[in-house]
C-alpha cells in the first residue's frame, strides 16, 4: 500500500526514484542481499516468488506487444527497456522451467522489442535456448502444446540467426521448427 511504501521510505529501507513519468521504489543492495538470503531459508518460497516475478514481467511484455507492432512502438519499447533486467530474468526462469503459456504469450512481444532495439544475438540465443529447454524437459516435445510453443520459438530463433547472416544455422533451426509445427499442428510455426 502507499502508506506502507511511505513508512519504508521514512525508515530508509526503500528509496523513491523517479524514472521519467514513472515512480519506482528501490531497495538498497545490501538489504536486497539480506532479503534474498532470508528468502532462501523459507522452504518453497523462493520458487513461488520467482514464478510470480516471471509471470508479472512476461505479462508486462505481452501487454506491450500491440503497441510495439502498431500504436506506439517508441513508448512501449522504452517501457520494456526500463525493465530489461527483470524481463531477461523472467524469460530465463520461464525457459528453465518450460513454462509454456507465459513463454508463448510473451514471445511475439519480446521479438518486436528485439527488432526495435537490435540485440539480435541475444534474441537468437534466448529463443533458441527456450525451445531447447522445452524440448528437453518435455522429452523431445512429445507433448503437443510443448511442440507448438517450441516450434514458434525455433522459428523466431531462425529469423534472428538469418538476420545476423548465420544462414546455415537459421535454415537448420527453421527446419526443426517447421517439423515440430507440423507434428504439433502449430499453424503459426508452419
């Protein structure tokens, strides 16, 4: 709550920081480390917090997809850029846990972001690794939904490989993505 945030600021446990038009509350690094250590001591709590974090920031990206594609790309890209460390961490966690729906829902928005900003190698690696982790966790993507999500991610991976002039890698990834798309009935991947 706002009164709770104000009380923490007054006790110097949080710092109020303005970033453009938005206001953020930041935790001092030493306090963050202490909180992280204590979080690790509570069984099951770290995983729950990491999952909520991942869900929040991948939804954050997905919510900006339309604006990046059509309405207001500069503002949407700037918003994601301001949270990029959180978005990267959220994507990595969802990839490592083969969390299909948040990955599927945010993949297109994240791809638009990379197209606008330009770290194509990061995009290629992130989409490819997510697809590989899904296929490994889902035993070769035998699960139909896993195959659909992995095929979409492989196609995005292929596109970013080609963008960097890695034609053979892009072609191989595209072939894998198309094969998975055909096997899983993913029209988008096809």
